[in-house]
């Protein structure tokens, strides 16, 4: 990015995706995850009901959201905040959702 010296040069980069080798990523602190590492994880309610799996992570200005796809093709988004997502483990994500959030 050193050679990007003006707005026109920066505008030329709109839509470009920058990637780095996973080995070159910084170490994460407790409670941090790389979005791509969440994709595919099973999503369960606090009662143990499987709701689907994470199909995408939407980055937002106020908060990120997990996009969950059910086995039946349904889709809903969960704000990725501690109150709604109390547990993130290697194989699953536990969510504590208010009534109606999955009714999409």
C-alpha cells in the first residue's frame, strides 16, 4: 500500500480482497476469532437443540453477525455479542436467543 498516494489510486482498490497466509496472522486474544474459522461450526441453543451451522460472518460497524443456515435451508442472523453467544468452542457455538429471532 506504500504506492497508494492519492484518492484515485485508492479508488482503484475498491473490491480488492487482501489476504495473508494464516501462519502470518497475529495471535488472537481470549474471546477473539477469525471469521473464517467460525464458518461451518454447529450452532446450538442453550437447551442443546441444533439450529444449524454458521454459513457466513457479516462484519458490521456496531457488531458482527453470525449467519446461521438450518438443515431445512432456513437462514437467520445472530448478533455476535456475549449476551446472545455465550459459548464458542472448536466444534460448536451455543446461542441464547430471544423468542422469534429464528423465525425467518
